[in-house]
C-alpha cells in the first residue's frame, strides 16, 4: 500500500526506513511527546519477510513496557520458549529423540516473542499513522544535507514527485542500506566474527512436538516455540516458528572453519538434509523464499552524534543471530535516542541544549558499544562448543543466567539509560568482561583435550538432560529491582565459578566435578584468578585443599580425630579415604563416620550456597585495563594467545 498522507515542509524528526527498529523509535518518541512531528520515509511499498524474527527478554520488555504492545503481540504473534540446542553425533545421523538437548521445560516467566516481521511491521505502520506519524511507503531518499546548527535537509521522490523537507533530527533506520551511516563512513568490519548466513521460510515443516517418542515428547512443553538450534563443525542451523504457519530456517557458518558456506538455495537445502533429524522435519516442506549474506557482522561508530543524527537497527550495527541479541541492541539504541532527542527538542536554550547533548552522546554510544562487545565475547565462548553437549550445555546455561542477572536486570531497571549509574559501574563491566575472557581460554583448552581424547561427542546421545533454569530461578522475579547491585555481583561471580568448575571437570575427565559442593568451595574465585588455566598440573594442590576442608567438616560430626583423603578415584567410585587418627573407633563407629564423609563428598549444590567473594571480584575488576573492551582488541582467542595466562 502506498500511503497518501500529506507532507509538511518541516518536522522535528525524520526517520529513513520503516522496519521495526525505525517504526518502534517513532512510536516511542510519540508516546513520550504527543506533540512531536515525525516523518518516516520507506523505499519499499510492501511488507516483506525478513530475518530478525527471534527476540529475547530485553526486547520483550521493550515491546510491552516501552511501546505498549502487549495486546497486539499476544493476539497476533507467537510467544518464545527460549533458546533450545540439540546435540547430534559426529555424522549427524541421530533421530531427534536420541539427541541430548539443552533448553527450557516450560515457557519462561519473562516474555519474548517470535516475530513474523511482515505482519509486525504492517501493524506498527498502522499504529504509527493512527498516532499522526507520517509514514510514506515508496519514498526514495535522493539526498540529504546535515546542518545541526539550523536544520537538516532531506530530499526524496514520492509518488513520481520530488520533495524536500527540513528536520531537527535525522535518524537512519534504513537497514543494511545505511543511507546516512554509509555516507558518514560510520561502519567498520574490524574485529568482528567472519560469519555468513543463508535462510528461507518453509511451509509444511513437521511439528517438533509431534515427532519422536511419547517419552521424548513428554520431556518438555512447546518445543516448537523455541528458537531451535542444530549444529555441525563450524556452523549452526536455526528453526523459528512464525504465526502464519511458516518456519524460518537458516544456517550461520564460521568462514574460518567452513570452506564453502552454502550461498545458493540448492546448496542450502542439501546442507540441511545432511542432518537426519532435519531431513525428517523438512521431508514434506516447501521453501517459500530464500536469501543469503556473505558477511553478517559489522560495527557502527555509535548510534547518535552531536550533529543531531543517529542510527538504529541494521543501519547502526549488527553482530550475530546466535543469541537473538539484535532486538536488545535496537531497544537500547532506541531508548537512548529517545532520551537525547526529546531532551534536546524540549530545551529552548540552544546553547545549553548543545552542551547537554555533547555531554550525553558519549555515554549513549558507550552503552550500545559495551553491549555489542560483551555479547561478542559470550558468543566466542559458545561458538567453539556448539557440537559438544558436555561443554555447550553448561556454558549456555551460564550465558542465560548471567544475561538475566546483569544485562536484563540492568535494562529493566533503566540502568542503560541512567548515565550516572552506567559511569559509576564501568569497572564492574570491565571485571565481568575480564572473567569472560578467562572463561574462553578454559573452554578452548577443555575442548581441545576432549577432542584429542575422543570425548567431544560422548554426551550427545543422552536425550533431554539439562535446562539451566536452576541457575536463575532465585532471582527471575526480582529482575529490575533497584538497590541490589551487591547481591547481583555476588550471584554473577558464583555463576562464573560454577561454570568454570564444570568446564574444568570436563577438561580433567572427572565425573560430577563441578557440581560437588566440596569442589566448588575449593576451586573458588581466588584460586581461579591465580590459576586461570586450571588443569591436571594444579589438581594435586586442589585435592589437598579439598581433603583438608572435608576433614574439618567431618570433624564437626564426631568426637574422634579424623583424616580424610580425596583422590582422583574418589570422583569415580564416590568414596573418600577416612582414617581415625586416634584409632579409638569400633567397627560400627568407623562405618558411620565413613558414610557421613562419603555423604558430604557426594553432595552436589547449586551456586547459591557458595562462599561470597565480592571483595575479591571488585579488586580484580579495578585492576582491568581501561581499554579492555576496546573494539580494536581481539575477542576470539588465537592459538598463540592460548599459552598466555
């Protein structure tokens, strides 16, 4: 549909593009200032299917709380049942019910959505027009001139006529076309993942909740609503349900590992059918459209400029779809653009307004740049282990839990647009980022050992075995509360140490290593910081420490003097060696003492019970370089760096 709204000569804000990022920004601005005059110029005349269909909880919060879309979304789009990973064997021959699986049992309490982009953007367009926002479809921008002292000028063709408007603020939401951003040389591909992607929408895909055995189907609810992931060496495949009955299926390839990524439709479908389970799911399916990009990621030089122009959505930056974080970046960009634009337009003193803008712009850009860089680090922790259930499952659970305790909590609390809070906590972010880089090194070393010992696929055929929900069940309903920064830091550190311990146990080949309370209390944050590549050489010292700790704990339960020794064999046979030093216990007493000792040894705990090391973390965080998150620094560790502690 080509809209016939009238065109005024002057607007407060002109937005180039009317995908969901630009439409959402216009709606957000209007909801906060009914008098603001906004025009959107969209070159396309129809609403098309696009990638960016899966969202996560920050985006869900943005839709419901900032844009007021609860009624629309629950009536017209699909809720999302989190991220779900299926682990196949090395030749991809397992049926889906035999694969190990990491995902939720039920839909999480905080909402996220799977979006049919065409219908979503059509609905937003109608809403914006009803709110007296001018949205012109079929409007092709032919030029623009920036003049932040007065007003910008935008030229465009619309309905076979040339038009020119003036605006105080100009925002690029034109997607990868980057109408403004490209001319302003705002893009960079320095230090981004080298990933390609191909995708299409399919009709007739089998229902995830109807295949497999009854026992397997009963293991989780509404699997089809998840963003479902399969993987191979250097690539992963997504399945995303859409409300129109179609299923979005795509593949993302790490071009450093996949020599010939599928860029043509026939090659794409052939790659999908290399997986037995996927071939079954799409056996009767028909592909409705197809698209491919040779390079996904690029950086943008900020989302807002002191010259009163900005960018959002794909026009600003893009990283990777693995964790569905693109919508979160848009939400943060739009929040900060809205804050700065409205404050600027509302200040009649232009000199004071410029001073305020000059002060705020660096913080707004740093917020989004930080999120991009931190998400990049977590992606690089996850990508190498996508095929390995034993490592991927705990790492994914850790990433989910830390997302809720840090990013999602901060977003819901408004901390990403509170520049005083953001500045005050800069060293905390550096500390968290430093821990991610330590984790990456341990993950990569563990993976190398598992591969060398032919253990990388040993847990891939165990069926549904981990959800990760236990890691965030304690605070999922508290997210967004103010005044709990210390509490959150404590939990964040415990999440890190637990995941590090589990990865270390896989590295050492010791069963249930990271889950044991005795291990977790010994392999704590101070020890990890001293030995960040903890391995077999450091194990004897840890065994001594654990033996000492268990001896002290056991001593509290008996009047006899005891001595406990934990060995590597203790992990496999669930038995520790107990000696009665004073040799005064009879057979029954000795049996009881040994039972108590082994009970303590076998006890597994959740991270919530660990000793707090907030002060240790704060000291570590303050020691991290100020530029640790600089975009020029590598995020993916190379082989030469693996040897450096």
